[in-house]
C-alpha cells in the first residue's frame, strides 16, 4: 500500500473516483444502430477504479511483479480494457512498454527485443505477430491475451482478482514506463519514464491549458489518452486507425464531438488538416470545443486557419513543443501565431513554439555533434544565434533504456543529480523570450555554400500556392537540393514555371539564395502516424540519384 512518500501516476484515479464517482470516465464506440447512430459503452470513475484494482490484483496473482517490464499492445479503442490495464500496471509498479504499432513490424520487433519484456499483454492479433515474428522471444515468459486465445487471458486474470485497492509505494524516480521515440531521425529509442516524470507532465498540461475535471476529451492520440482520466476528463474514443490519423474519416471525429459536447481535442497536424478541410467545405461548426491541441510535428498556419473556421472565434489551437523525452517544453496558441509569427515563418525565420512552461528551463547551446559530459556556460550560443535547444525540469526524462551511448549523447550532467536534455532540435530565442524552432540538428545541410536549417529554408518555399511541402536535403558534391511535393492537381506542364517561381522566391532571402537545384517528388516518404515527419535521408539518396 502507499505511504506519504509514494509517487505513483495511478494515484490520480482513486482520487478522481472519490471526487466524481458517477462521472463517466470513458465512452467507447460499439456499433451503429438501425438509424446509423454510433452506440457507446461507458464506465464511470468509480467503476474504472474498481476494474483497474481487479486487474491489478489479478495480475499480481498471475505472477506479474513490481518492476517487471510488460509490453502492452492493446489499442485505445479497447476502451475499458486499455485504460484499466494502464492504470493496473502503474498500480502494481510494473514497467509498461509502449510501442506505437505505426512504427512498422520490423521496428516493433527491434523495440521489443531491446526493451526485454518478461510479460506480453496484447490482443490476439499482437500475440499472433509475436509468435510468427519472434518478438522478444528470449525474454517473454508470460503472455496474457485481451480476447480469445489459448493460455492466460484477461478474463482469467480478472477471475483471480478482487476490487480491494492496490497501490505500490513507488518512488518518484522509479521507472513507470518505457515509451519509444518515433525513430524519424534514427533508430527508435526507449525513453524511461519515472512516476515523477508522468506526474510532472500531468501537472504541466493542467496548468498550461487550464484543464478542469469534468471536461470531455476526444482521444485521437494514444499518449494523451493515458492522461485524460488522470486529469479528471471524460475520454471519448473515436472510430479510427490510431496509426494513420491522416487517413481518418472526418465524420468519425465530428460526430462524437457533437454527440458528447467535447471540450478538448488532441490531434496530430495530419488529422487537423483532413478534418479541417472537410469541415470547412461542408460548413460544419463545432462550438463545444474550448481548445484544440496539436503536437507531433509543426502545424502549418494554413491548417490552423482552415480548422478554425469550425471553431468559435475565442477558441484557440495550441501547439505544445516537446518530444517523447520531455513534454511540454513550450506552449503557443493560434491567436499569437496567426497574428504575429506566421508571417515571419514565411520569411524563413523558423517556427515560433512559444515561451517555456513554468516548470522547464531552456537554454541554447552551440551546435556540437559529440557528447558533452558536464555542463558549462562556455557552451552557450551567442544571443539570438541558432543552436541546440536544451531543457531541464521535472518532466525531462533521464535516460534511454539499455542505451548507454545514446543517453551519453543526449544528457549533460549539471551538478550532483541534475542534468540537461539535448532536444536534438535547433533554435534560438527572440527578444520576447520565445523559442523559434529551425529544424532537427541531424537534418541541417552544411557545405561550401553555408549551413542550411531545414525549417527556415522550407518556410520560404512552402508559401507557393501549388506546393504541398518541401524538404531541403544534401544532394552531395556541395549541392543543396530543394525537394518539392506539389498539390495533386498540378499538371506536368506546370513544373518548369513552378521551378522558376520557387527559385525566384529563394532569391529574395539571403539564406535561400544559393539553393539552385529543385526536384519534384511524387509523394514524400513520411511517418504514417503524423504524415509530416519526412524521411530526409531517403529523400537525400533519391536526390543524389536524380542529379547528374
């Protein structure tokens, strides 16, 4: 049982169950009725607390122990089971391993092998994939299936459990989960989250967005779905493929927002783009939304403008900046972006991500590619100069699981117990103390013509009305290449005029004047989960093959 020094992210649930026992915690879609309306199951906070306790005690009776690493491959649309399992694992002090299925089966296997789970908790499809592909075959000793499958199932676990309260007396620095990065700039890395990290994240999100218990959240982003019940929100699960938000049926987002008067929407930029374009075209209004939060990749101003046509004038779209290793770092709203900073983004100044949240310190250091053992002010970048963004605070994670070298490259010791996390992002501060994001450090192009920061350069070219997106890559032989993905309706006969127009745009700014090579790519290789994180290494190889 817990004591005064216990820090456990699951402790939010019994507190909320006591404060608002009859409030619905989760609405989960079931099926459409004869009139075509979606029907939903529901579970109250009191019921979710009891259900997670029964799962927790059943897992303990089945041999799952505090500190065991448990791979969880159960999608959010499993509703009660997904949320009940997450809180149950935290309650018993197990270490939950989360890998986004959108990462692909090959990377999934690598991640699970690296994380070394002893317990594999998954739906039948995941269990089948584990057996066929040998995921973590050397370490998994106890498979548990959510659904019908030979062996131990969640139904059997529940029969071994009871509703008595369970709460391991975990410490703030005790591991709670291993969450894997996207791998968009290298191999996916397992980020070790402590209970203290999770608690700090929840506190920062509540403070940063003024979230109140009793609000209703549409959970389109699995990570945020973990936090909704901890913040006392009612979580509504939409019908969608969570690994492909850019392919969502807009009606499956709009319908539940209207049906449940959803206050909060957390969605990827790709989801906002698809739903916004549909909603604007159909003249749809979503007056219940009090805030929209989008993360995972920069949100284009055009996407914000389109989506805001569905919102009340006072409702903002917020773009929290951060990473799996630390979130949130900074927060900015669409009012400030559309009125002040979007124009500067178009001029190549980068993307403004706002001022740091109260709990986080941010400093900019010189661009250094090797590890930095100890913090020193000597490594700080000059005022307003582009450098690497470093952060320090309670939501900053301290290590990658079983990756000593990756941890050494990403962390800088500062005092006996403190450290700075290197975001791997380039940026600078403006005179108002806001952070401007200029691109990933590994993506910058450096040749005899100078240093090209991707986001700063691409912001100039993305203003062309016929362009979907651009990517500045190294084309070898000191050639900086602008790869361009055009709008679907552009004809081949328009390519030469558009190329000339892009070169003219580049000539207007000192940092893009020397970009002379323009290549049109039919469809950028992107991370399917965000439809925005471009595989620049693949594009660079492609560009090198196209140029003479």
